[in-house]
C-alpha cells in the first residue's frame, strides 16, 4: 500500500463538503471514497520534512547530545552547496556555537527549499 493511500483526508461526516471541494480543485476520483492528492500536499510534506529534520538536529545540539562540530558536518554540505555558492568558512565571524548553528540552520533550510521548489 502506498503512503498516500494510508492517509485520511476527511471524516465521513464531511464527505459531502469534501466532494464539493475536490470537484472545485479538479482532484481525480480514484475509487469510492478516494481521490488523488492535491499537488500542494506533496509540497507541504516536503516543507514539514525539511523543518522537522533540521529542528531534530538543533534539539540534539541544544540538549548537548550533538556537538556543534557534528552538526556542522551535516549542515555545511547542505547550507553551502553549489546553489548558494558561499564558502563554509563564511560564518566564522559569528562568535558562539548557538548563533553559528542558527545561521547554518537557516542556510540549510533555504537550500532544501530551493531543492524542493526545483523538483516540484
């Protein structure tokens, strides 16, 4: 079973309303009670995955379970890829690990968003 087939989009009591919305959006009916997902649902899932993965790493760093060096090893290749064209040392002027991590987090999320947009 595909992941998309395991997800429920509405409760049965809302079916009449959902059908109106699905028709208005042009969603294709696959079978009784099942429609294709709206393309933006996939974009929302990508955004959710991007944020949660990065924030999990940030939580590990905040709790002292992941050092800044370990976090940077994962984030720098994402934050400073060919699309962003900056050298990894460009944030060395930031004077503490918390702020450096926040900078890397923002750069990595931006880079992953650009990737998601190009795929979408």
